[in-house]
C-alpha cells in the first residue's frame, strides 16, 4: 500500500510539472494566470513539505502542512475564477456580476475562517483549515454548477483549454464533495476509501488538464454581439409562447 | 451544518452537468443570425384547427357504433386517441423549438436580463403543465371525453362568471371599489 501511495504521489507531481512545462513551452502561462498560479503554488508546497519532513520536527511539519493546506484551499478559488473569466470574457455585464458574487462569497468564507482562527492560532489551524476547505469546496460546487448550467442552457462555446479546466476541476470538486460527505456520514471506517478516491479524482483531473492544456487553444469568440435586440427577441418569444398555450387550450373547445 | 443529502445532490448535479457539457456537440454554434434576421422563425407552426376538429368530431365514432362491431369501434377510438396524442406532442415539439430558438438567439445579447429570462422559463413551464394535463386526460379518458370535459368546464366557468356579475350587481356600485379613467383609485 505504501508503495502505491508513493507511486500516486510521484505521478501527481510529475503531471503538475508536465502541465506547467507545456504551458511555459507553449508561451501561454500568462493566458490563464490564476490557473497556472494555482498549479505553481501547489508545486511549491510539495517542495516545502518535502523539506519540512526531511529537515524539521513533526510539530513544525504539522504547522507547515496546515498552512499550505489553508493557502491551497484559498488559491483553489482562483481556478473557479479563471473558468468564469474565460467563459464569460465576451459578455462584459455577466462577467462583472460574476466577479462581484465571487468576491463577496470568497470574503465571507475567509472572514469566517479568520474568526475561527482567532484565539489559539496553532491549535485551531487544523480544524479551521478542514472547515474552510469544506466550505470553499461547497461554494465552488455551487459556482461551478451555475457556470455549467449556463453553458449547457445557452450553449456557450468552449475552447479545448477551458473545457479541460472545467471538466478536470469540476470532476475533482464534485468527487471531493461527495467523498467528504460520505466520510462524515460513515465515519472512520471510510477513511482509507476516502483517501484513495480523493487521490484518484485528483490524478484524473491532472490527467485531463495535461491532455487539454497540452497546447494553447483560444476560446471561440461569438460571431457578433446582438445590439439592443434583446428586448425585441424576448417579447417575440413571450408572445409566441402565449399563442402556443392559447392554441392548445382553445383548439380543444368545440 | 450542511445537509448530507443536499451536499451529495450538489456533487452529483455538478458531475451530471459536466457530462452534458462534454457530450455537447462542438458544432452546435449554429448561425443565430438567420433566426435574428428572420422574424418568421418566431411564428407558431401548428396544424390547422380544422384538422383537430375533424378527428375529434363524434360523427365517425357514432357511425362505427352503429355498425355493431365492438372491435371496429375500439379501433376507431384508439386511433382518435393516438391522433390526439400526436397533435399534442407536435405542440410540445413546437414549444421546444421556440425555446431553443430563443436561447440560441439571446446567448450573445449584451443586455440579457435575468428577470426576463426567468419569466420566459415560467411561460415555458406553464405551457408544459397545460400539455401534461391534456396528455394525461387524453390518455385516461380519450380525446372525445376530454373535449366534452373542457366544454362542461367552459360552461361552468360561464355560469360562475354570470353568477359573479349578478352578485356584484346586487351588492350595488357604491360598495364595489371603482377605478377612475386614469387607472387610479
């Protein structure tokens, strides 16, 4: 089992490095700054944890581990923002609204975590981070649900890069939320299964990103934005539905 | 804090929507300008009412009943039910076409208003409710009985409306709130 854990750890790290290398090589690191920023941060934390484990005490490693978890959980929000910003880029109004909603949600969760931390910072760091992570994951689930719902409903065009970002991160978040809930329901017996499932979901996401982010693919830009036609179209559809409903009920009357 | 079933449902819904996003055909970014440029796309296209009157007319059923052949009568009734269901399904398809047309047209609109979109979703949902009620009635009672039921419902509504009018008259205009010409009180 230990060998498998090590193998999964190595594969995960290699995939992160590969995604970052391909982006650097293809010169599109700056196209998705929040996404690659998150990956870069995760890569840095791997190095820091390895150093702490090798060179310091267990207590120091524990503190370092929880601080890095805390920062990763917050940085994870960056991917959600990257997905929103890329998909909604041509729609300025919707993008502004999304930015405001995301900002408020993120601030609320952060303030909650800081308030939990006050008192004994070191002692509260672990439980607060777990709670922060759970809250952030759940908020992100709702946000990703909203953007996927909009994408499906309005058939918004998606390029390969953003599609893989959404698929990989959405899959990971969806799995984590389900697994964490099952863990809280079934208790310690599910701990091993939880670890395995979470790690598998993480590796799957990295593999999806690796394939989708292999090279730069521009998000399709809508042909031309409709100018001020929305009201007319909306009224037309409303009238058409009214006629249809009337037709169905009136036609059946003798 | 968070309900277990609610969280699980959120996760499963997210995975389902992701599956929908991934299976979506990339080529469906159809040229919406055709729709915008052509207002006739918003016309409701349904078979004429005369056709519905024809296959809902009781004459054929009465004629089949006169032939004293239960098998033939059953077949006629079954066919009428099938035709009525097909007519209803066609209206649902038309509603689907209109909704899709709207979605494809407005997805790039800059001034998209969420409230207007929610209203349209309600309009579509109310149509679907009417459709489901009609479909159930046709399936359970057949088209002829459904038509008679609607007829009696209409008469009942007329009776109630007349009664309401009489009651209002008997109360007297002084007790009923009046609207002035400008629409105010």
